[in-house]
C-alpha cells in the first residue's frame, strides 16, 4: 500500500511503493481537489485507491489531474484516470495536448525506451477524451479554489515539461526539472533522458530561481527545503556531467563505461550511500549523447 504524508498545508505526498519506475504523486486538497503527477497507469490505480481509502477523498470531486510532463512515470496514467473519473480534467501544455488525445507517439517512444512489453509493468497508455483535456500555456493560472497554480513552461528535461507554482505556500511542483532529491542524504541526482537539452535546462533553472520558492515538491523521493542551494547543485551537476560525458565520448568510450564514470561522480560528489544503479544513469547517458549529437559536438 502507498505511503502518504502531509508535506505542506493540505498538500499530500503519495509514495506508491512500486518496485519499478514511478514518481511521487501530490494531492492538493481544497474546493477543487487536484492531483499532480498521477504516474503510469499501474501507479494511478494505486494512487486513486489511496485517495479513496486513506485520504477519504470522494473521487467524483477530483477536479484536475496535472502531469508535469508526458514521461510514463508522470503522465502515463492520465488516460486511465480520465476514463475512471469522467468529471476530471487533465491539464496539459497546449503544444502537446494532441499526444494525450492520440497517444500513439507516446506508446512508440516508450516501446523504444522500455521495450515492446513496457505495458506489462507500467500498464497501457490510454487516450484522454478531448472533452477532458484542459490546454494551458505559459503564465496561465489555474484556480483550484483557495489557491492558484501558475503554469511555467520549463523545457530542458523534456520539451513537454511544465512546473506549477503555488503562491499560497510558495511551493514549486518541479517535476523532473531539478533532478531527484534524496532527503536523507540531502542529495540531488539529475535526470537527463532523451529529449534533454543542457542549455535549456540551465536557462529554466535560472528562471525558476527568480521565483524564490520556499519549498520544492520533487517528483522523485522528497521535498526540498533549501531551494536556492538545491538549484545551484542541479546546475553544477548538469554542467559537470556534460563535461564528463563529452570527454568520454571523444575518447571513444561506450555507454556502459560512461555510466560508470557518472556513477563515480555521484558517489564522490553527492553521497557514497546512494545506489546509482537504480537512478536511470543509462537514460541520462543516452540523453546527453543525443544532445551532443544535436548540437554537433559528437557524431
Ligand atoms: Zn521525466
């Protein structure tokens, strides 16, 4: 069963306790209950059950479901939630709404990354009916009753990523933009999968810094309570890992060898206690490789 904790007033973090890739889901309780990052379909099932059984939420009152981006561990279950709860609206960046309505491209991308059988684990990616899609763009404010969430289009980790800023608690739902945060080790580990863009990532973080948030609601592992420091660390890691990967590519190392270098970097610079085997370093190496190819630094 999932683990639930109240991380700010009326904001609940739901850890789905799955043994494969997942995100943390956040429920904001209020006049218009809102779920951020429902996760994959497999995760969404656990999350909806938890809302109902542990948090005693009337599921018919759930107003918005907001995936920060379309990666399967954040938004893969949006269609499932929409089907289960026909009154709910799924909030998506206007430029990518079509991929929720017709998920063929998302399904293809996941097959490439996780294999043809990705749905065995994650569950299928279902279409969101057009009538349940709410398209938003940069600067929009979503009124969820008693508080508003400001939409910040934040490219870098993925070009379909946006963050949400809650000016009630000065908290930022940052998705994967700032990496993953491990509170016990006070460690940040960046995630840079295919579609990652180094310059845009840094630009985005600089922009988020100006909001001066007090809380960072990370989609992986925990809540950050020293945002300025954590953002600085994410930027440093993005630059450092970029240098490491590029140097290794220039001397002809393969992906496994580069992964090992990143493993060493995080062990020495973040914490020796974390298990980096489980932190998608393979995806990060692939993301940097693709990026350096795109900008012509590696062929
Ligand atoms: Zn992601």
